[in-house]
C-alpha cells in the first residue's frame, strides 16, 4: 500500500514540474531538435533578450519534393578552399565532391566540402552551403547550410533533405563567425524547405 502512495506522490510531483513548461514545437524530429537547441540558453545563438521572447523557429512546410537522392562525384585531388567568413577568420575546407540532382525536372548541382581540420567527433561530417531564389525574401539572405555525413554515401549516391536546411548562426547574432556561401553554389529554383528567415 505504501508503494502505491509513493508512486502516486511521484506522479503528482512530475505533473507539477511539467506545468507551465511549453512543449517543444515542430512537425519533424529535425524541427523539434532545432527548437530545443534554440530554447536552451546553453546552446542557443540568441541573445538573452531575444531568448526570452523565443517561441520557435519558422519553417517552410515539409515537402518530399525537396528530399532528393543525389549522385556524388568525389573530387580526386581534393583542392583546398579558403572560405571568407563574416569576420576576419578564414575557414579552410577541401572540396569533397559535386552532387547532382533534380528538382521540378531541373538539373542542379552543388559543390560539397569537408573541413580540413575537423573538431573531434566531426571527422565524417560534410558541409553543404547553398543559395537559392528564396534568399532575402522568405529565407536568410546569406544562404543556408545542410549537414550530411560521409557514412550516408551508398554506391555513389547520397540523400539530401532540404527540409533540414538551417541558417548559419550569423543570422541570429553578430558575435558568430560563419563561412560565406560561395556564389557557385546557387540553385536557380525556390527551395521552400527548411528554416525560414529569422525575424528579429
């Protein structure tokens, strides 16, 4: 009997602790993870003032049209690129390859990069920055990024989900240093997927 009372007491305490806490918004795991990261003061790029008023990021509707299987042609010599950033820092990447895919029956391609000196735990991460026709309108003017892994490559193909496109932290605060998306990674389509422009 005592165990039943103890269990009920624990349930009541948990219920009280959860009251007043807003649920993490999002229609996919990616959206929920992004909102959770931005809501947490220890991981959020937002200033304290903006964090107090943060209710959630704005996303385009999820669309399977922007989830593509791309052919990856790896670059043999892996040329080094020194990316200018939003600060005086220079980000050093190697060109890992070129991905080719189609959206709305239009053939498209993007260069994909790999950090020359990745932090521990990021050795398999690839960097995919891109520009498109929504920039400066409904999405961030400086372009957006997508994270993919070398381990995602299967038989020379890789799935790219533009629904997981996100803004660099520079879109939220000037205190961050972000690589500037190269002009050659421009897609002549409207990629209405992923995170929208941040309204300050």
